[in-house]
């Protein structure tokens, strides 16, 4: 009996809709106890203590990594599961060919069976959260019900979680309902279901990342993108970074790259020594909510309050900022351990692993020591370059939008779209090699429009229409660019040094926005010549640069043809204006 469950809530602010929903979920799931999260430090400390007692969290070396912990997930539960992720709309066409679909009735019925009695012997946590600054009109609240204390502490680090959110929900009435249970972590009983028309999410059978921290991809992208379309804004898989030039001018850039393709690293970039005077501020590293502002510019808020970042590859040379940030107050998931009980991962470039991510003695025969999708969870406030504007209720004005992908060929280092509509095609054409961020083969090239293939909560045809409509509304739209840090040479080596040196590309982009940099017109858009980039102090072969800044017409004709084929998949929902952009591109390519 749910009413028999021991309930702790010293909270006066529980509104009737929240209370009713929690009661109905408790009746279905039959938890032993109900815990209403208030978001206090004491609550966080006591959950951390419980997780250590139960063995779910291991304390790392407190001298080297103060207040850091390791969690190991089930070996089958290490990444998002796109093949088990569904968008349940009344009309199948509204979900589009870009999503797996089920009818809302079938989706609910399937999940009801899984959730029935699933919290027997467990505690049901009620996690109220706010995506975005608590006092921003652009923010949106939700409540996640979960039976995982690990999820609760992640949500505490990643969102504005607790009483103020519950109070805002009480005032507003509406909130996103997210129901989550780790179930038995059985990959055959695992589903991530979205009901955008009901502002509801139901997730069962995974405790990992985007499958389980429902504020992140499920709410802030899939549900929010659907809401945003109806309300005239955009919810995007984008970092937001502030760049202050040596002249003291600050501009903000929003950039969309697919999962594990460099967002956190660009958002936390450290300027190379040969570019003195630049300062970089992180507003967000994964998600941006973008609103047309009263001055005709586009404004962005970061709905999140923490980072769930890729660990492998982080070292003092690639990203000293991130490396220092995760040396304290950080929760690691699925990294390896050294003999000193320090966390270890591939690309760390110091230390020796002795225990692998599954807790076994490390043996190279078993694969990497840390899982390639091992992650750190840390509050954004721990970032030494945290932008104070990240808490601004009105957000930051965006000067440029950058799309990018991980491509060994075809896409040059950078190019500029001719105008907004062409930029929408540039975004829609993003193609990228798959990564360890989702279950499945890595390194397979696929279309990932606007880096939103796994995250758009509705039909891409409608989504591109919405992008075109937003552009038409903006008096001062951001300029749109495409970058590729991952082009390779004949020996499979990256041609571009990447990381801090990416500032050289951003510098050119900002100069273009200010009308202060040259570009050469090509059929695909405007490219810098080598002389237009600040390359001072960069050791790069002229042939490498030439390859990075080259556009092969034959390859691009094939690319345009493939794009046309891809747009066919969305039939009548594909905007005519996008078709026209491909035709214009094909004409320019000859
Ligand atoms: P999600 O959190 O999955 O959305 O990933 P992300 O887009 O934030 O990617 P992240 O910055 O965590 O980088 C993913 C991987 O790419 C890491 O192993 C990085 O070390 C590597 N990486 C990031 N930026 C660059 C770059 O400029 N060049 C190269 N070669 N690798 C990079
Ligand atoms: C991504 O895969 O894009 C991530 C990690 O940012 S997850 O939270 O698992 O979605
Ligand atoms: Mn991401």
C-alpha cells in the first residue's frame, strides 16, 4: 500500500498536481519509502553517505582527489540507448522518420507493466528541478521520480534541484513529469519513452546518463524542442561560450556538435600561449535554449547547472581547465583506478591503471581501462571560467552559431554560410562519425542534423521549418558556420591540433561577424585563406593547412546528392526553402 510508505516531507510547498501525481506513481510502483528532495547540503551529504555504505560509491584518494567518488554502472548500461528511445505522439508523422514511434496508449501500457510494483523494497525519490536560472522566464521546471539515489545526486549537481523549483512549480502549475526506475537493469526490459503532448517522460531499466537523468536529454531537448516549436523558441544540443578579445570586446557563440565531438572542450577552451589577451567564459557545455529577444537578436540560456562530461582524453595539455576542475568535488562514472586509488583514464598521460572500469584487475586484453564513455559529473560552479552571465535570467546574445561534426574527410576546417537559410541547410547537413556516447558501433558516418538526430522530439521536416521561421523573425540573426576539428591525413592522423588552437577559428568567425576578416567565396560557403587565420606560434605544415581549407567539388557534388536523398525521407514535411538551398548549392557546384 502506497499510503503505508514512510514519507518524509517537511515541505509546505507541494502543490496538488505534484502531490496527486506522486501518490498515483507510488500506488503503481509500491515503494517502501518516499523521500521528497529539498536540495539541501545536508540531504546531499546524507545521500552520499548512504551510497558509500551500500557500496554504490567508492571514495577516491582524498589527498589527490578530495571529495571525489567513483560509481560503476552495470556493464550493459554505459551509454544512451537510441534504439530503445521512443517519441510517442498521437500522429506518427509528428514524431517523424528521425524517431522511433509508438502510440501514446501503447507506450503507456508497455511502461505501466514495467513500472508495476518495481519500487518494492526501494525508496521513491521525488526530485523537483528547474532547467535554467530559477528566476528566468525562459526556464522550465520538472519533477523526476526515481528509485536511484545515484540519479538524485547527479540531478543535484546538474540542475537547480530542490525547494525553489518546487515553489516555482506551485506558482506555475505546469511541470514536466519524469518517471524513472532502474528496474533490474535488464537490457531487454529497457525503454526511454517521451510523451511530448503530455509533457511526460517514462524511463525504465537504465541508470545511466541521458537515459536516467531526465532533466537533461529527455526534458531539456526532446520535450523542450517540442514545446519550443509551439512557443517560438529553440532547444538545441549546443554549448554556449563567451569570448573576450584582447581589445576587451565580448561575444557569445553557440555551437552544436554531436555527442562526444568536442562541446565541453570548446566551452572550456584555454587560449594558446601565442594568443595573449583572450579570455574564455563557459555559459554551458551541452544544451542551449534560444529565444528571439526584443532587440531582434537571439538570446541563449543554459538550462543546466553542471557538466556530465566525457573523461577520456582529458589531460593538462588538451584541457587544463577541465583537468583541474575534476580534481575535486567530482563524481566519476566508469573510470579505472590506480594503485593509489586515483581515477585513471585513457589519454590521461600519467599514472598506471590497476583496476578497470568494471572493477576487475586491469588487463589490456579486456579492452580500455576506463570505459570510452566514462563521465565526470561536477557542478558548473567548479569551473574556474564559469561565466557569471550563466545565471542571467535574460541569457546572453548570440553572435554566431557553429555546427560541426567528426569527419575524416570532405568537410573543411571551417566555412561560413551565405545567410540564415543557407545556414539551416548547413546545420541540416551535419554528418558525423558515431561515438561511444550511444550504444552501437562507433565510427560510422551518419547524418546528424544540428547534432539533434537523437534528441529532436518531433519530425525533422517540421524542425527545419521552425528554424527557417525563427530566422525570419530575427532582425539581427547570428551568422552560421560549420567546423570540423577531426579531418585526417592519409596516415589517419588529425590534421588540426584542435583544443585550445580552435580559438584561431573562433577568432576568424568573430572577425567575420564584425566585418574585419577576409574570406574566399566557394560553392559551399565562405572559407578563410591560410593568411586570414591567426596562425602565430602554431606549428603546422603548409600542406596540412591546404588540405584543411580545401573544398573538393566532386566530393561535394556527391554530398549534395546525398543530402537530397536524405531530405526525401521527410517527404512533404521537408521545407521547400531547404530544397531550394540544395538546388542552389548544386548549381554553384556545377
Ligand atoms: P557530449 O557530452 O557527449 O555531448 O560530448 P561533447 O560534445 O561535450 O565532447 P567533449 O568535449 O567531451 O569531447 C569528446 C572527445 O573528443 C574527448 O575525448 C575529447 O578529448 C575529444 N576532443 C574534443 N575536442 C577536440 C579537438 O578539438 N580535437 C580533437 N582531436 N579531439 C577533441
Ligand atoms: C550526450 O550523449 O550527448 C551526452 C551524454 O551529453 S548523455 O547525458 O548520456 O546524453
Ligand atoms: Mn551531449
